[in-house]
């Protein structure tokens, strides 16, 4: 089983680095303190699903890449919907219950963010 609490901090750091944002600039963009950003990246505090998605949105980081970083699943964006569907199904078939609940939450959160 993948320990997501160990992978989330590195995924958040990659997202911020890819955006070229300092911790301070990202904290300002998210409306949170720099100490919260540091705690998330250090793994001393685990962000909620919504906070993780907000972080990715603020960094312009793809949801598929975040899932790949955290779970090692290869959900890709491609014009060929069949390839994408097969990638999702392959992940779902080997995922744990915790991972499936998280994935469902990610889908709900991303739909909510798109609706803004």
C-alpha cells in the first residue's frame, strides 16, 4: 500500500517549483500563512483534499500529474479517450479502498473548482 502522507509533501513541492513560486508567493496566492506552506511541504501537517487541489490550481499543476506524483498512477491527458480510460481502469483495478476514496474526492473537488 502506498503511504500517501509521505508522498504528498514532495508532490506539493514539485507543483510549487514547477510554477516558479516561492513559499511566500504561494502562501499569498492561497490566502494562507507561509508557516502552513512550510508545514505541508515538510509533511508535519497533511493538507485536506481541497487544500491540495487549491494548491495545484494556484500552481497551474495538472491533476493527472499530482495523482501520478502521489499514487504513481499514470492518468494521462490525451486526445485518445480510450487510452485515458484504460489508464484510469488499470489504476482502479489495483487501487486500495483508501486510494479509491481519495480519487473520488479528487474528482469531486476538480469538478467544484471547474464550476467556479
